[in-house]
């Protein structure tokens, strides 16, 4: 073998031997030196596996795949302290019906995060060929479990059938960076698959590579700079979901999950589906033409498997999830699968401590809202732009201790902002233009403030709506400093402010001037019980 070269100089010939010598000096192996054929005509898996096994036997090394096409005829096994690098121009092309690569052996039994760890997989095209006869059944590309310190970066995974491009299961400190997940094939019954799945070691049906099934969740996961979408290959679609989870165990959570600076295009369902996650930051991502942008979901109460504890006992309950920030994302041309941002808790699984700030939402379809909250507590929705939604701009229900502040809601296809059966919450300083129905609608609830909002042009579609409407017997609502105007639409709102029922209503300082469509044309109608209409203290 050629003598190792400490420094590469201009004019030196590049040869497999010299490349291998340079790699050996860093304890690295080039797979072509172990029989891996780069022509794409024969199975290259044995040669690649020899190099991976040598890295394992040394306690860790780098394995290099030079440019070329490598048929993968069996599942590759990567072990601890290994860096697998596909050089520019390298493609691994699946040629068997299983997973492309797994961290460890099928018979291993490392629990918690004690499995094969400190692994880097980087570079190249990982072609799953999900439309190829014999390869259309559900399969995984990169599958990681019971591990810590995992990095997957700078690669493309194409045309995955059924399962996931990357699964991080029972993984701590995992990074997926600058990767492209393009193209998906549904073999049937898999319309919910995520390109990148964050999951726990619940059962062989959830993670089939190896056990033990000790319900270890994921922690400290970063997904950044990635793209999820379509490949354009005939017979494929964009992914159903971008990043997410769809199984759970009571008393376990996926924690400290960060999704940043990613782009999602044309996804059929959710771009990010945070199911049973805590301590979450989702920021500075772009979503274009996706069925929904971000979903936050506590454990589904009606799911008999997800509501079991680690011993397999049914609990009949969900559980709280908390501490989530959705900040600085842009969403355009959203689809009708679900609301652009939705946080949906359960009676026994409230979503707590939620921040939705500084997002730009432009367009939904199918009657979907821009932001939807249900069974959420201690939440701030502030400084968002919500425009051209097919449904309500910002919709809240069965929640408490929520502040909706400083949002711009433009031409909503339903109401501008709604708050239904909600308590101890504020609607403050929002700017609402031309909603199809009412600008602000409050139904029921107690101790709600509606203050310093501006509504212009409510009732755009002649639905007998109002600038601000309070109904369904709310208790202790303070309404002050709001301004409503009829706008330029020919279908004027009935009133600027309408209070059809309620008790303990306190209103003052509202400006409802203009020509309204209601009988007599007055701007305020208050049918609540003994309202207080002065600015003096109430005690």
C-alpha cells in the first residue's frame, strides 16, 4: 500500500491506494478496498459491511464511500464510534426489501441509551427506490435506537416506502442536519408516516430493529436546516408528515426537541406533529402548501395503546405536555387537512406554557383556521400575522389563562378571533380587517378582557355578524377601549358591539361610530344584566 501522505500537494495523483493510505493514517477505511463495487451492478453490501465491522473491532473509525453507485442487498449494521462518510457523487441504492442501515445487531439487548452510540452518518444519496418492483413494501432508510450522540447530516433520502427516512427511537442527543427527505410511497394504510420520526422503544410493532422494549423516549433532539417534500419520481408523493411522533406511553415524554430553519413543501398532513413532546422549540421554519403546519397533541384519550403505562396497564387517561415555543415561522398556501397551527389537549392532558409568537400565516383552505387552541392553559399568542385563512383567524375553546395580543388578522374566512367557553383570558390590541363574520366573538366563559382592539369591515359575507360579539351568558367580561368601523364592504356588520347576554359586564370607552346595518343603525347594543358602563373602579 502507498506510504501515508501527511499533506496533500498540488499535482499529486489520486488513486484508491493513496486515498486508503491517507484514510488509514486517521484510522479510516475506504469500502472499495474491501470489495464494494461502485458500478451499481452487483451487491456492494458485503464490502461495506467488512469496513464497518473493522471499525467496530477497532473501537471506532471512519468508513469512506467514494463516488459511485453501490447496491445495498442487505441491511447494513453500523456500530459505536463510527463515522460513515459518503463522498460527493456517492449513491447507496437499496436492492432488498428491508431497512438500509441500523445501529447494531438484531439480537442485541442494550437498554436505555446504552446501545451503539457516537455515530455519524453523512453525505451522499440514499435511494430507497420505493416504486421498484419488490421494494414497494414498508421499509426504513436509517434506523437508530437505544443510542446517544447521533449525527445524521448532509445527505438526501429519496422515495421511501411506508415507514420513515430517519427514525430516532430511544435516542438521546441526536442531530439531523442539512438533510433532504424527498419522495414517499404509501404501500397502503400508511398515510401518516413522518420523514423523521421521534419515537420510543414501546414494542416490536413500533421499533422492529431490536429491543429491549423498555419505553425509553427520545431526549435532546435537534432537526435543523432540513428540507422535506417531493422527489418528482413517478408514482411518489410528497411526505404525509415532516417531523413527528405517533405513539406514546403514559409517564414518558419526548423532551427537549428543537426544529429550526427547515423547509416543508407540499406535505399532505402535518409538517411538524409534536405528539407527547415537552420542552419544545419550533422556530424559523418555512411551510409552503402543506396540509397543516404545526400540531401539538397530548396523548389521545381514546387510544387504548397510547394510554397504557410502561407495565402495559390501561390508565384511561392522557397526560399534560408543557413548555413549547412556536416562534418566527412562515406558512403560505396551507391546505385543508388541519389548522395551520393547532394545539389540542385533552381533559386529562392539558397543554401548558405555550408561546406562539411572531409567525406569519398566509392562507389556508377547507375551512381551516390560522391558529387553533383547545384545552390549553397559560398561553400567549402574540404579534402574529394571520391572513387569508379559509376559517377563523385565531380560534380558542375550552382554555384558560390565555393572552391574544397584538396580532394582525386579515380577511379571515370565518371570524377574526374567537374565544369560546374560556376563562381568565385576554384579547388585547389586535388589528382585525375584513373578516367574513364577526371580528371578535366571545361565547360563554368567565373573567375575559376585550381591550384596545381595532376591527374594520366585519361581516364581509353578509352573515348577520358584528364587529365585537359577546353571547352565551359569559360572566365578568371587561370591554374597553375598542374601536370598530363598518369598513368599505357593502355588507355592513349589524353593530360595532353586540352583547346579547351575560352578567357582570363592564364596558366603557369603546368607539363604535359608523353606519351599521342593524335596526336604527346604532353601534352598540347591550342586553346583558345590569352592565357597568363607567370607567370608575368596581368593587
